């Protein structure tokens, strides 16, 4: 009798272990546009592309442990809105049985990517291709699930991240588009006669999540770096920027085969870029700086990978999503009156005397005043994969917010992803709002000024909730 009971307990224990075994799958689907010319979004004037210099992809990583199934996806795009991403999630859920609230889809924020509007035949066709491609990457990754183990680490690459908001020397600050003086300026140039000091820090770390099968064969590597983008693509050409080049190079660093998928997500880079202010960089040929950054990033990811002593298969999974309702910013009556006065200027010479982009931002003020909606509801997410955590924020998030979340997280290692599940403008801290500058202007920042505090507090609560599973 004792033997039978022992066998029953052994079988039950074995089944329980099998049901909670971590499985992972990864896939990359080509979503390169096929119809040209196509508009590349960003800026105030048309930016038409005639071809793609390098391929665009949707790269998906799916985890399952018998209780929880979740997806982490990176798409080569400036910033897909929640509507298009939700369409892809619904399509993937129908094919996989996964829940849409267990899917994280983030954009890389390449500035030379295709538009997802439907105002042209090419863009409308691409919208359909994009939705099906993103969904397809999740579906294929889910179909590739196999027993797996994970490891995480970080290694610094400080050479290529620079805070782009600077204090200037006395008398050097130009008027902003609203005819006022900010305290700091975005992209102030490199002249030592003009710039004084940066207005914030950087996050030098490249953080990685490494996934292997139980024979130690690489399945995927999910990386994160708080660098806005690199740029340097000539006019008329699309590029996935350093994110795409990183994914191309990374397999050679850790001997991944043709099924291995590497992906680089955008971190908290709302105030970070690749311009070494105060230093004159030698001229580069088109795409050269993209290659330089990608090579350094893959080397750094390799160094981080070497720090992982052991990949863990007995790993807890968890994911929490919250919807947060935020108030839209509203201009004052004085702001609106001044904006309408700027828009009333018709004389060409008088327009040229206005501050740069004055009429563009005056329209933003009027539009904000006339917006019928009072609030915006956004989605934030927290993920647990063993002792590794991920926070997902749908804004171009300032680096200070990411550093704060990493410091205060309930987990020993935390990755913070921006432009996740939507793109709702810049997310400065309260302190940076007081300094002004491009990222704080009405038009680039849409929501109440304490949004960073609200989202940070919610994400810390969500991380603590996931940690309670211990």
C-alpha cells in the first residue's frame, strides 16, 4: 500500500513539474514595406521614402509555464498606436488562445520607418501587412514553444548615450515657439561657446534576457538600451536603424542558428540620443554610425551574456496589466489667445520674424484647447520571468523614470521598455517639466504633468504584486 501511495505521489509530483515547466518560442516575421513611395512619419513636412535600405521585422518571444502564457514583441516602427497593436493582438489571440492582456508589443522608434496611417494606398496596404505580420510573429513563436531556461544580466555601454537636454551659457537661449525662454534646450549643438552642462543623466546599461533550450542551444536574446535612435539614413530610404542591425549581428556573437531571434527594444530614451554634445564627431557615410552603434551594442550584449552563470528552467511567470486614466493638458485662455494671434499672421516677412515653428505649435495649442476628450486611458504592464522583471510604458519615457524604477523595483534586475502598447508623446518627470524644453511643450507632451509619478507608483505596486508569488 505504501508503495502504491508513493508511486501516486511520485506521478503527481512529476505531472505537476511538467505542467509548470518553462517553455519558450521565438520568431521573426519580415514586415518590410512593398509599396513605394511611402511617407515616413515625424516632423512637420512630408518625408517620402522610395525604398527600404534594410529589412523591417516583428520579433516575438513567447513564454508558457502551463499556467501563464505571455508574449514580448519588438516591431521596427516609429511608434505604433494602440489601435493597430490591439488589432494584431486580437488576431494572434484567436490563433493561439493567448490573452490579449498578456501581450507586450513595443516599437523601436526608428525615425526612418513606414507610416501606419491609411490616408494613402501604400499606407493602407502597409497597415494590413503590419497587423498580419505582428500577429504572425506571435503565432509562430507560440507554435515553436519548447522547454527552455532563462538568464538575465546587464553590461554598460556609456559611449553612445548622451542626454540631449542642456543648460546653455548666459544669453545663448533662443525663444521657444511660444515666444518664451525655456531653462534648457534640446539638441543645443556642439559649440563650447553655447552649451554649459546636461540637464539630466543617462542609463548606460544594455540589459539582456537570454533564452536557451535545455541543451543550452540559444533560442532568443531580448535586449534593451536607453538610446532614442541613431539616424543618418539618406533622404528617401527607410531603415530599421541600429535596432535592426543589432538583430542581424547578434547571432554571430553567441552562435545562434537560423532559428535564433535577437531583438533590441527601446528603453527610457525620451531625453537621450546619440549626439556627443561638446565633441565634434568625424563625418560618417550613410548608415555608418548605425553600424558602429550596433556593433558596440552586440559586443556589450555578448559581455552581459558571459555574466550569466546559469540559465534557470524552474522559473515563475507572471504578468499584470493596468489601465490608467490621465487628464489631457489644457492651455490657459492666455495661451489660446496668443496662439490665435500667431496663426492670424499672414504676411510672409512677419511670419519669418516669429520664433521657429511658432505657427506649428500655435496649432497644437488651439487643438489642445478644442479637444473634446478630457482624459486619455493608457495601458501599462509589469512582467515577471523568474527574478527578472519588465516594465512597459506607452510613452517616450525620460531616462530618470527608468533609472528610478530599476532602483526601486522589487526584483534584483528590471528592464524598462518605452513606446510599449502605444505612443502617447513624451513623458518627462515633474522636475524636467519645470525646466521647459521641446519634450515638455504642449503638442509633444499631452497629459497631466504628474503622469510620471502616477505611472511609476502603479508600476511599483504591480511589481510588488508579482513578487508576492514567492
